C-alpha cells in the first residue's frame, strides 16, 4: 500500500512540474503576443521569432 501511495504522489508531483512549465510557457507567449500581426494572406506572423516573415506563407510583414 505504501509503495502504491509513493507512486501516486510521484505521478502527481510530475504532473504539477509539467503544469508549471506550461504556465511559464504561456506567460512568455503572452509577452510575444504584442509582436503578432496579420499578413496580407490572413496568416498570423510572429515577427520576433520568424524575422519579419510569416511562418506559414513566408510573406514579409505588411
């Protein structure tokens, strides 16, 4: 029984760690949202990460 409980708590701790990582990723993403704009084709461009070009269609940011 004790071994099973240990396994359960380890699983939960791993889940919590994973969720914390995802929360941090979302926080960082929200900072980048200011840099997102629509190109002529209606694709979302992340100007910071893709050097001013759309990640989908490759068109320069308008």
